[in-house]
C-alpha cells in the first residue's frame, strides 16, 4: 500500500509501482512521473483525495491481469491514463475521471464498470488519439465527455450519455459492438495523411475484409465532417449501400469536402444541412456514382459543387444517381454550382422526382457546367481520342491479315454501289469464295472489306454464319466498271474486333424490324412487330395477318421509291393458321404498287404454288407459276423477287429453305409483263398469318458479278493502335506517333472547318481535361521544339487540299453520322476544310514527334479552330514520354578516402539521387559498381579493382526522385591509388545505374570527387621465434629457423626489422647475435639484427586474392657467447611493414 496520511510527498520522476492500495489524506507532487498499479489480487482501492493541487497524478497505468481496482474518488491524470491489463476496474458511481493526455483502455467489457460516472477526456493543447483497438477494450461508459480540441476514436464502444464540445470530436467505429456502425459527434476533420473508409469491403481503418458488411454512418445533429487534405472513401454495393444520416429524429449536420481525395459509390445521404454534400474546394473526386440524395430543406441543395472541383476533375461523368424531393419541400436544387468553371460535369443514368436539368442551379444555360441526360446541348466538341503507331495505312488499326478478292463484272454495264454476295470460310473449302485460313474469329466478327486503294472500308452485312464454318456477307462495292475486274480486300485477324455490319448502309432498303415500324412502313393493317427468339436478325419479326380469316397488310412509305434493276429478298415464316382447307397465309410480296388496281405481286402458297401475277386496271393476270411447289409451314424460307425490269425476263423469282444453300437459278420467269414506272412495295396476307424476319432490296444486273480466285494471305500493313480509346500511352522521344480525335457537332451546321492541333504539359493538373485552356499552344511545324509535326510515309497529309481522308474507326454512341476527316502531317498542323452538319461527327489524325528537348513526362493534346476553341472537350489526349531515369549527385564514401581493414572487408557506401520524370515508382531497380579508374566501368568483379554493390536501398522518395544508398564490401587487398603506389594517378569511381519499367537506364559517376583507396600496410607473423636449446659458444649455421611473413594488406612490402637483447634475469645475449636472411645461408653471411630499425628488401608481393595470401620466409640464426650461463633467454624482434617502391 501507498498511504499519505498527512503532509506532502514528492513522487519519483520515473515509475512508482504500487501493488496495493493508494490513499491520500495529505498532498503529493507528481513530478511528471508514472504511477503504475500492478496488484496481483483484486479488491484494491485508489483514493487521491479528489482533484486539485496536490491530488493529481501525471501518468497512470494499470497493468496486471490479476489485479482489480476501484477508484473511489474523483481522479485527474494530467497526462496519460492507461488500462492495459486488469481483472477488474471500477470507477465508483458518481465519480469523474479526467484525463489531460491520452486515455487508453485495452480491457473493457465485463471487467470494467463505468455506470453513472463521467469520463472526461480533455487533452491539454488538444490532439488526437484512439482509446482502444478493434479487438481489445470495447466498453460501455457512463457519460463520455470530450473537451476542447480533443479528437477521440474508439472501437466497439458506447456510452450512456455524450457531451462533445463544438471544437472536439468523437468517432465511434463499430458503435455499440455493431459491425459496420459508425457514430460521429462534433467537429470531425480528415486531415493530411489520414484516410477514412465507410465502405462495404474495407474496415474503418482500411483493412480489406474477407466478408463485407453494410456501413451505416450516423452523425450527431450540429456536427460537421470536413475533408481537409485527407482521403474519404465511401464505397457500398448495389445491395449494401452505405447510408449516411443524422442521429435521432431532428436536426442536421454538414459534410464539407475542402481538399484531398474523395471516392463514393453506392451511398445514400439524408438530413444534411442546406448545402447537402458540399464539395467546396479542389478535391480530387474519383467517383460520385450511384448516390441516393433526398432534398429535405426548402431552398436547399442535395449536392453543392464549387467551380474548383469541376476544373480539377474536368469532364467527370457521374452515373446512376437518384435525386428526390421530400414531401413538403417546395423548392431547392439537386446540384448547385458555385462559381464559374471552365469545364463541365455530366450526370447520366439518373432517376428520381428531382433529377435532371430543370432542378439544378447552373446559371449559364441548359448545357452549362452541370449537364444531364435531358440537357439540351448544342455543342461542337472533342469527344474522344486514340493513339496509334505510325507504322501503317490509315484504315482498320489492329487488323493483321488480308487477302485480295477479284470481283469480275463481265457485263457491259457499269455498276455502282452494287451489293455482291461473298461466302467466307474459316478454312479453305470449295463452297466458299475466300477463306481466312483459321486466322479470323470463329464467328467472323473481325471480317472487313476494303476498297481497291485500301483507303476506305466498304459497307457490309452478314447474312449468316456457322461457328468456324462459313459466313455469308453482302458487300456494297462503289464501282464495278463494265467488262473489267475490280480488286477489293478482305481484312481479318483482330481478336478484339466486334461485328459492325449494317444492312441500312449496305442495301437500298433494309428492315429487320428491330426499330420503330412507323418510320418506314405505313397503311398498317394487322401488322406489328413482335419479339421472338426465333428471329435471326434484330430480335423481332413483323407479324402480318392473323389466324383464321384475318387479313393483314403493310406498305413501305412512298419516300422509299426505287427505280429499275432491283432485287428484293424477304425471310418468311408461314404459320399455317389460316382458314380450314387453305391454312396458308397467302403472303404476297407487292411491287410497284400504284393502287389497289395496279401492281405486281408474288406468292408462295398451298393453293397455286410458287407464282407471280400482275394486276392492271383491276384485272389480274398470272405471269409465271411453278404449280405443285407449295410453301412449307412453320419454317423459315428465303424468297427473292425481281420485279423492276421492263421486259418479261426481268421479272423472276426463287425461294429456298433458310437452312439450305441458295439455288443458283430462278425457278420463275415471267412470260409477259406490264411495266409500272412508279409505285411502292408492300406485304399482304389473306386468311392467315405470316412472319417476316428481314427484308432488303439490292441492286440487280442480269449478268451478276462473279468472284475470282482470291490472293494469298498477306500481312495487313495498318497502323496499329497503341491502346484503347481515351487511354494514355507511352512513347519514346524521336519516334513518330499518331493521335486521332473524334469531333462531334450537335449544334448548327458548320462549314469550312479547319482543325488545328495543340499541346500543353500536364503539369500538376489532375487530368489533361483539367489543364487550363491558356496553357495550350499550337504544335509547331519545325523540329526545334519539344514536340513538332512529323511526316509520314503512310499517308498524304500535306498540302491541306490534298490530305487523305479518314474512315470511321472510333466509337460513337449518339446516333450521329460520320463525315470523313483528314490525315495531317508536316508542314502543316491543321486539316483542310471539313463541313460538319448537326449531329455529324468526324475523325481527324495527326502525326507528331517528341524531340530530345522534351523534359516533361506527360503532355496533353487537343484540337481547335484557327480562331477559337471548341465548345467542349470531353476528353483531351494524354501521352507519357518514356523518360529514362536520371542519376545525379553521386558520392563515394561521402567524398572521403577509403581506409581498409586488415584481412577483412570494409563497408563502403555510394549515394546518389535517382530521378524519373515518369514518377519515382517507375524506377524498378538500382545497381552500382565501384572500380579503379584504370580498369573502367566494364570491368568484371574482383577483389582488386572492381566491385558490384551488395545492396541498394532507396529513401526519401517523393514525386519524381529518391535518395539511394548502395553498399559495397571492399576487401583488404583492393588496389591503393594514393601516392607512392603504381596507381597513384588513378582514383576510385562509383557508378550508379537506375532502370525503369521500360528497361531504360540512366547512370552517373562521382566525377566531382577524387576518392582514393589508401595503402594498407599490414603483415602477420607468428608470435614466437624459438631457437631451441644451444650451448655457450655454439651457433646455428647455416640459418635454420624461419619466420613466415604474410601480407594482410594491399601493397607490395619490404620490412623494417629491429630487436632487443635477449635477457634472463641479470644476464643477456646481445641483439646483434641474431642474424637473418631470405634463405638458409651461412650465419656469417646473414645480416645482424640491430636495435634500430633496418630496412629489409623482402619484396613481399601485393595480394591479388583474398584466399591465397602473399607469404615470404625470413631465416634466422644465433650465436651464443662464452661464457654464458645456461638459462632461458627471451627478447622481442619487431617486424614493421614498409611500402615497396613501384613497380611492384
């Protein structure tokens, strides 16, 4: 026990450990020390005598798993209070625990009691701390009171009452032990370096969860949430939306995003203040998709956005948000724009009773800086971009193979825009016209047909295909001169291509009934489209007539009138549900229908057979019949009718089952015919129902073109795409690259447009769309700038009036019509004149090159008109130069000479700054080498003069650069470069090499330094030289005892030798009685040892290996004088290494 009965006590400044009770009836001074309670049993009490001078602790700890304490008085810790381990902990009812530092509770639960007490967390000077962890210390407190500027986080906890001052905050995660529940009080700020997660798949601390859970955030009314340079992620799911609402049933709170990073997906916000979700500054907004907003304050807003956020996140598209207005709210806004931006945000796929253009605050116009699906935008805008290599022709980037196909027109008629049927095989077979040799997609989606000059892609439609089998295509060929062969090309070999065929663009008239029937058809009687899985085209069919005696009809609108030389094809299905005895639908194809008394028609029925008739002035005449050729019910049948010639033989027909091959001849030919110069086409049934899957009209020549032998497979020399649309790519300096833009006009018709390309460094902007307009300048046409217009060998891009045209290759999803653009090369930076009417788009392409002067990393490109910008830039082309890394400030051993360690290695460090304009993260590896300058950087590693680093570590990485330190283990035999050595004119060099993700390298050496490896004069000799037992007057002749001398340094050595007299008590043998030589020679020929240092020319070689050291023998002899007492004589011989004079 520790008891202060009276008087005053000063506690130690360190730690005072108390294993019993604490009681104070006097005063004490805490001395900024720690009182640690570590009882081994429960039942201990703590009574400080209250709160005030002489009664307060500084630091308090409870740390014993077996200890149990009750605090029976009010208690204040002027610094930290920690409950680390306890069997029980109780704050007596009615008492207050005040903590002026950090409060920690790792016990909690049933082991603690806080009922009817107050825990007052009031950190001196303010600050932030977390009470416990998510696995320890969850608790239920009495009154939890938070003092000014104190910001507290806690897990799995709650309180009976809360009192949080306006400048403080409480952030309760998994509140009350409920997984995913977050309660917030006070002024909560997410500052720099701080990240909060209100997400399904992450815990509140960012830990990825194995099993997600819904997050429900409840904020105390009057509280504020502020994002200030931190990160807030709110990511729910479609079935587990993150909900954000107030605590209780009244009041509001604020959420303000001033700066930092914000991401939200699948979230619901309720009961905010009048500002709603307020994006007040230049926040990086990664997403706002699938938000659920409710306007609950009259004249308030659900989402308020400052212009800085719009500029920073230029062209942001926000998908799937719901905006509703609550009952009783009379006015307000869905989105309120604050200030004037130079870009726009677009909300798409939105819903709710308060969604759309009508309810925003965006003063400019319908098509202002906040845009909606229902905004009326008349814009001349840059929609998208794509980068490609300058390695091929303009068409079909991404296609790899091609074959030539000769189309033979042996007639005397010039044919224009003629539809030719081409059968394509996956592999070679006699039943096809051309095959792809297994190099196309198995569904033939990548088949394209290209003009003779390979500058345009031809319109086509795929009639049918079987997987890895045969596909039937119709290709619209612009010109087939009479009595000649025209070569077109089939391109294939693109695994990413999608089918882009169009019956509308290929045929004179086409309808697969997938669209609005009334746009093409009129006079509809019992005729409607129905969806069916049996449809081969478009998913719908046209149903004409009905069961029993029901008739039906449909006529093509008069605006679709066709002249002569036309063939019509229809795909028919007779349901056989007509009147009994004549169940066929009597479907008639009507041609040149003038009126009910004048027209031609053809039928395939069960009454007459396959036949064609004419009606003139109400009188019907049969022109041809194949009697007995009756239609089969409930199966699809192709019919082709030719009713547009002037002679009888120009009227003919054939039919065949959908699953069989088309016959080569026509089974019907008219015997006589009347020619109607006008009229439309139509369909009608009598007493029955038929389905039409598709109908199309094509041009017809009595001698149809044929297909010759295709050419062999070739490589398609098309310029390859470097990445998907609207995707940044990387290129190298000095290489041509092409950029393609899609520009669309939804406003008034525009004429004589010339599009000029511009560029700007991206700099610190969040995206190229966010780069200020004033930063863009025209791409120069000369080669001395950062980037310039280049020339290409693949197209003509100058002069402007002769530029090659572009084909449609990019995605356009707004039902606009394509207009050919231009290809542009030096010496111009703009297109020739292009006309772009309303709801038309064009594609324009430029070839550019970055020079060696480009020092930036990411650049932005866009187009403009010569005198003004476009109305809008949805996407701005972004490209990154693959800049090699750079190395600078290389230093070896801090510029100091290197001193080695005898017989061992010395750790030597080389440091540098590594720099990569693509970001320091682009640096993938760093290596280093130190070497003697004379051997050069290409040396092979050895212990004498060339070392590779054993490790290189980076630190202080930020932005583009890192500090790097490389360690070398330099052996004792490394070549010295100081004076009096063979390498005294050299020094040691460090070279550091950085490598990036593209395998580019940058390097530098410590060229500003002169670092030498210093001579290490070191030898090793045995500790004892033993002459043995000798009698007075004797001598060792020749020299018979040797001493090995081993070089343990890095120089060639001589020795200095000297010694002392050998003594035994008062007797001695003079030092000069010892003699030495390099071999076992005559004693009297050897050199006497002296008491002063004498140079011995040993010529001990420099070590060139760390394992086999240079060693020499020194031979010794001695003469014993007379008289000399017979005793044990001892002395000391000294061996001193001396550097040998070069050369070594």
